[in-house]
C-alpha cells in the first residue's frame, strides 16, 4: 500500500502542532500508530471545543 504524501504531511503537521513532537520522530511511527494519535488529538479537540 502506498501512502499519499499529502496525507502523510497532514498527519505529521497535525501531531507536531498539537504535541510539539519532532518531525523525524513522528515520521518514524508506524502508520497505524500515527493514525491513532491523529484520532486521539481530534477526540481531545472535539471534547474541548464542546465545552467539556
């Protein structure tokens, strides 16, 4: 399976912005783990934005 470079950049930027992790460290994560972090950050943001 190939991974779209734009999607990879989006995931790296998202995690780096919210957790301040270095780009190289995020790129070293396996795809499924990186995707889990993206989902978790999204969940946290949703909860915060919903007031709770």
